[in-house]
């Protein structure tokens, strides 16, 4: 298991950081990530979107998405946790399922499992809805 508790958004070459995590993780291992998702202006170089998890970890590397949640940073709003649709199921960008508080900083919490037998080379990363359009 590798835990990214809010480090990779501070690395300018996040693709290399995530590929290094993949290289260190054994087949069947799990990556757990907590990253700023929305309304974190100037916190790091990046705000990580659900599309990044689905597009990179699942779409490019073939990981299973075990869990993905959007969590408000403020404890009083913790009951407003939401999930998203999976673009690999819908063919469209992830849509929020639930109601997040307006303007509050949101953390993306996710867990993904590395495949035991990798069938994808992990070379290219594209947003899932574009990939669907190109294949249609």
C-alpha cells in the first residue's frame, strides 16, 4: 500500500510522480490518495479531479477504482460527502452524485488497486470522453 496524503500535487511533474508510485507498488497493491480537488487556490501546483483518477489510474494503467469520494474540508460540512459517476461506464466526464457545499474547499479521497496482470502499457493518458468520441 502506498499513501499519498497530499504530496504529489506539490510536484510539478505529477505524471512522473504517479508513474513512480506505480513502479514502486507491487501487483495487487493499493494506492490511497487524499488531494485537493476544488477551491484550493495556490495550495499546490494542481487540484486533482476525479477525471485524473479515472483517466490515469484506471484508463491508462488498468487499476481498479475501489473508492472515490469528494469530501468538504470543513468538519461541520463532513456530512456533505459526494461521489461521482465513472466515465468508463458512462462515456462522459464524471458527474457529481450528491450535493457539495458551495465554495467550500473539497478533498478528493480515492483508493485504486494495481492489476495483478497488466494488460495496458500506460503510455498515453487522455480524458475518457474524448477517447469515446475518437473511437465512435
